C-alpha cells in the first residue's frame, strides 16, 4: 500500500536573527512560512511529479512525508495512519551518491534485500533488478568504475531491491547529461509501469512531469500553496511535441541512434 494524504499541512521555520537594532538588542526571531495549507492526495501506485520555483518547499514536503522533518500544523496520513517519524519499512528515499564505494554493484543492490534469507531467491532478485536498469555485465564493478548515469541506475536498482511501497525522488536526474537524463526517465516510467509503486518525484523539468506523471502538482512561490493539481491521463509512451517536420523526424532518428527510444 502507498496512499498518501496531507491535510492542511503547514511548515514554518524560525530564522534566528543575528542583527541588532539601534539599541544594541538582537532583532526578534523571524517566522518564515514555507508550506501553507497543503492538501494533496496520492493514490496507491500513482506517480506524482511536483513542480515549483526553487526554495518553495518541495524538498521540505518530501522530508516531512519521509518522516525526517515535522510539520508545524496539519497532518499527514500514510495508508490512513498519521506518521510520527522515519518509517524505513515502506518509504525509500532515493539519494544521489547513495552507493557504498567499497561495495560492488551486486553488493550494493544486495544491501536492499536485507530481510530476505533464502540465498538462491536473493540471487535471482538481485539479477532481475540489475537487468531492469540495464547494468548486467557490471555486477562486479565498484561505483568509481561506473559513469555518473550508471551509478544513478545502480542506485535505482538498490531502491527497487528495498521494495518500498513509496519511492521518494528529489530531483533524481540532476547533474546527468541530457541523453542520460532521457534514458533514465524512460527507465523510471518502465519501472513504474512494471512494479506499480507510489512514486513522488520533484523535478524542475516540465517535460519530466508531462512524460512520467500520472499527476502533476505545481506549487507557488513561498509561502507555498498548490497552484495546480491535475491528473495526466495519457497513455505511454508520451509524445509532447508535434512531430511533423523533417527536422524533428531527424531529431527522433538521432535520439534512437543514441539509445533514447521516445524523444520528446
Ligand atoms: N531546516 C531549515 N531551517 C530553516 N529554513 C529552512 C530549513 N529547511 C528549509 N528551509 C527553508 O525553506 C525553504 C524551502 O526549502 P526547500 O524545501 O529546500 O525548497 P525547494 O526544495 O522547493 O527548493 C527555503 O527558503 C529554505 O531556506
Ligand atoms: Mg529541493
């Protein structure tokens, strides 16, 4: 299960002021409202893309959902239960550079399967996840022997091995080159269609949201409110631009040649 509901969720931060006024007294602390009355519902198995200006509170919201931070008021329910702290059992936060450098790809993925006892069963699953992210042949490589994109894919395989109900990804494609970004986006879409997990993704790329999301939620500037919450009920693979011109057909051909099947 992976149903998420926020009810009038607010988060304020207190800015401790270091400046003094004319009389030499410290200025009072300042309250900064970051999230204001956020009401969103994420269905079990839905992939929701969050868009919004930098600093509006997207990462803060993800941290609260993962239980690493706490709201100032309002509530957040996961499968109907209010969350009170980090719940590693059903939520996994996908991190960049989350691989352990002294372990191989295989060992890193194996870490995710900590609750599985049966060795043969474990071996089959690890192989499955590694193949799903197209890293077969690199099982014995250490992270430093992989390109940035391959490292990110290995991290994805590990996230899948944990088999969480909810996968949280905060700008998962940042720092990747354009083609790797597109390939990885395809992989996330395929993985989502295959495994049907609830996924929350923060991205600054509008095309990411249109191509991947079952729903797009747009936040305003701080204090942040939901400006748009729209279901994207379009079949995959999604084509965003009209592909009529000769030049865009050539563009498609080049993308295909470079390993991206569905160029936007
Ligand atoms: N622990 C904190 N203490 C004080 N302010 C914070 C803290 N965490 C985040 N903020 C502030 O909250 C705002 C939203 O931050 P963040 O959630 O990282 O934004 P986004 O991910 O949308 O770019 C920023 O202005 C940031 O400075
Ligand atoms: Mg952020």
